[in-house]
C-alpha cells in the first residue's frame, strides 16, 4: 500500500515542474514564437492573392521564410554580442528578446498599414523584417530556455515551449482559414476575379460555340 502511494506521489510530482515560473514563462514565449512564421507563410500569401498580386510575385515573397533556415548565420552574434544599455539592464538573453519583439511589433504594424497592391516593395521589406526578427527571437529563446533551469528540467521546458509554439501556429492557421471563408462568402475575391479575363463570352441566341460538339 505504501509502495503504491509513493508511486502515485512520484507520478504527480513529475508535473510540478510545469507550475514553476520558468515553465509558465515558456508558455507565453513559445506562443509568441509561433506567430511570425505562419503569418509570413500563410496569411501573407492569402492577403497578396486577394489584393490581385500575381502568383509569381507571391512565390518570390515566400522566400523571406528562408530567414528561419539560415538563422545559424547570425546566431553567434546573438549569443555573444551585447546590446548597449539593454544588456546592462536586462542581461544578454532578455535584451535580445526585447529587441526582437520590438522589431516584430514595428514590422507587423508596417505590414498592417501597407496596401500590397500599391506599395508592394514596402510590404516585402516589412515581411523580410518580420522573418528576420522572428528568427532572431527563436535564437534568443533557445538560449534563454537552456539557461533558465538545470539540465533535469530542460525536457519540460522544451515540451512547454514547443507545445505553445505549435499552438500559436495553429491559431494563426485558424484565423487564416476564417479569413478565407469570410472573403469567399462576402465577395472578398471580387478584385481577383475582376483582374482575370472572363471564361465565357456572351454570344447571340442560337450561335454555336467553337468548342461545342454537335452530334447529328
């Protein structure tokens, strides 16, 4: 009986690490880390398509997502380079986190207030900045997570971080799908359809279309 009680206590004690402030902090940081990636890849492509941008340009715009694949290029700088004033006040990891999140807020606001149909170059620069600061945030978050606790707690911190990162991405995907449904239901694609040639031409009554096959 005592052995079963100890085993039950040991099972529930394994979850106490998720109530620690460091693990709770990873909930919010992981969620914020998952937002920029899906915003750049999913929602931005839908927005450009609804604005009448051609598919070739949309494909080129998706290249900004390569920032996450090449973040190892400037990761050593984030790991070793101090930020004046911020590093002394907050520490190296927190200062880079704050700088990257300020950059994300600025670039996302720039995207929100830019019309891609009129200022496509500005939109591309803002999207590139969002991808760059999002990748920089991931670099700083990985280092911050590793230094937040001892080695025995890293698995719990990583699990919390990844779970909320994917939750943030799924939340963006759900918003994206809702926007697609709303745009299709209420005529959001009228501009795109107006930019395309009509598939059918009007013809006089009794006229035979050249693609029509008449069976005698």
